[in-house]
C-alpha cells in the first residue's frame, strides 16, 4: 500500500494519517546527522507496513539531503539491517 507521508520539520518528524490515526517517525537533526529516535504506529493500524514505509521515506529523504543517520530507534536499526542498500547512510 502507498501512504501519503510528509516531512514535518517544525515537529521533527515524518508522519502520515491512516484511518484517522497519526503514524510517525520522530528524529533530531544536528549538523547533517539525523538521529531517528522513534517510530510509532497505533495498534488499530499496525501490521500494514506503515512503519516500514515511513522509515524508507525518512531514509530516502535523508539520502536526498546528504544527511547521515543514527538509528537510535530499534525498529529503524533492524529495518536498515534488513535493507543493506541503506547501510551507507549510517553515521
């Protein structure tokens, strides 16, 4: 499924709304290094690949902007390990 994911720099997050539920990837950004701290998908919409879609979007956005990534969130770290084409982004 394709989700309408947006970058919200004012709130330091990537986000999408699915069936009225806000799904997010939170981060901090410091001198070109983005620390991805949390991915949250509410239980009513879990299991649909939303967390993976937000993570991929955030990593693609980071690559486009030349940012290095610190995957502080365990989900993001595991996702990157499963998708070796993103390992080059690790700070």
